[in-house]
C-alpha cells in the first residue's frame, strides 16, 4: 500500500502539499497508479493518482470512515534526552507500535529544554505512514511535570522510576484498562521531590525489570509491552 497524508471531508480528498511534491519530484509516480490517502483520524481514501503539472490528486474509488484504532490507548509522557536523536528514535518506534499520545515532559533533571515539536510531529506522521496507521498519534507541547499531573486520572497513570527502596508493582499487575498513561523520567531519573509529588497524586510506580534502562529504551519497552497486549495481537 502506498499511503499518503491529506485531508478527507466527505467525498473530497486533498493530498498534503509536501506529500504532493514527494509523489511528483521524489517518487516520480505515474498517473493511474493506485494510491491511498489517510487524514490520520481514522479515514482512508483509495483511488488512482492524477498528475497535473506539479500537482498530485486522487481520483477516489472508495472511502472508508472510522477505521478502528489501537486498544488500549497508550499515552507516554517522557523527559527529552540530551541527545535529540535518542528521543526521535523513541518516537519513531513507539509510533510504529501503536502509541496514541506522546507528551514531552520537563523535569528537574531534564537537560534539554528546547525541542522542535513540529519536527517531532512530522516524524510521527512519517512513522505512521510507514507502519500503515490510519490514526496518527497526538504529539503534545512540552509541559512541566507539575502542570502535567494536574490533569491526570490516577487510576490509569503509572510511572517508571529507579528508586528501588520504594514500592513498585510489575507490569503484570497492571489491570486491563481502556487508556494507560506512563511517565518516563530523564537521564538521572526523577528527583526525590518529584517522586513525592507523583505519590501525592496517587501515581503508581512500576518496575521495568532488574536492568537500568536508558530513557528512550524505557519508553520503547513500555510501547512494546502495550503493543504485545493490544486487542487482536494474540
């Protein structure tokens, strides 16, 4: 399937401008080739490619609406790594494994304060197309952990940290939920003050095993765990 991104409104389909350039100038696709366009909101249009100069359009044969999304939905709030390549790698792999939402978390020990969120969103779209996802994940703006915790639901929110002296449950002990939120700390982990803040908000701590994992590895591990448990992945 050759999948591209665009807008779908009723029977009208408009391929994204950057996608049009990619089709015409990079892929050099030919008119009449079969293509598919998704809006990232669960809708999918199929048809034949139409080329008009430098413009690419689709002659729609079929539109499917409200295609199913991944269940359960997973939201990972993760502190950015000093090396931006590592967080970009996490986003790519987590998107491929069905993550629904990503929040960039600013903590006391976060070394990288500035990120190009628009670039991360474009990477999420690219990973979604590569893995044939019709629901694109939400990439939220960067937020301080104190502000993030104001809007959580404690029953479905968990945190992975390395404080072995504190009680932590295992992943197997997490019940089946419709939506799961996971907090992943920075290089150097959450501070003791933040651990106390998380406890005050009744966020349950989870162990990811005996090994100490890098920030991006922990995020990918949680995404893989959820992907393994996804409905239909028996």
